[in-house]
C-alpha cells in the first residue's frame, strides 16, 4: 500500500461516549427520539406549544406545575418538573420544587434518589442540610404525618417570589362558585 492510498482513507472514528441525563437516560437524544419526546410533551402538556423553549424556562415550568397542582394533577406537575430538569439540569428551583412534591407525596425512595442527584448537581448548596434531614425523616419507618410547612419555601409561589394566599383564595372562590346552585 502506498503512502497516497493511506492518506485517502478516512480516519478511524471512535464513537463518542454517550452522555447521560441526570436521571441516567441517554442525553442528548438522537433526533428521531427527540421528535417523539417533544410530541409527547406537547400532547401531554397542552399549555406548552413550544416545549423545547418552555422546558428551559424555570419560571414558566413553575407556573405550569402550580397550575397543574391547583387543577388537581400533582403527578403531572411532578412529571413536568422532571422533564424540565432533564432538559436543563441547572434549574435549581425546579429541583427544590420536585423535592418538595416528593416529600408531600411521602415518596421516600424517589426523594432520596433525587436528593442524591441534587447534591451531585449542586455540591455545597445551602439547601443540602435541610434536604438530608427531610430524607432521613422520610426514610425512618413509622414517621409522623407529613408537615407541609417543612417545604413551604420549595413551593412554586415561594420560588417565584409570589404570595400564594391570593392564588389559594382565588381558587377557593372559583370552586365555591362552580359548586353553588345556578341562579334562576
């Protein structure tokens, strides 16, 4: 084989090592899988016409998640938050919101897994002490009932700097109107 023949051959390419999302799934997704994921997000969460942009917008996701909770869909709020964290894992408020949701759901296994991932993503974060304390409490067998006040600062309204009492009063009024007998 001549030197010229060796120079015309393309170099041997070693496939790059596949990166993983914070949840351990391949990331970024191959284009065909990304299209399927975006179609799913668009169909599942109708309020997001452009999911790729919305999933990277912490404020929008917290707002959408709170709306889902207010409408009685807390599992959908948790799923949406996970999808957004997978899209951009640097969204710290979403991690805290997700940890708060898992705590309120009394879901110790998922809480502990998410807490470990949070600590890996944000080493030395000020919230890690409280996160660990709540995780130990959740993991303890027979712990007392969940105290929602323990994660008050991890709610969407607090993370967005809003007063949640106004929103709660508004939703209570809407529910009362919806359940009242029609006017004649």
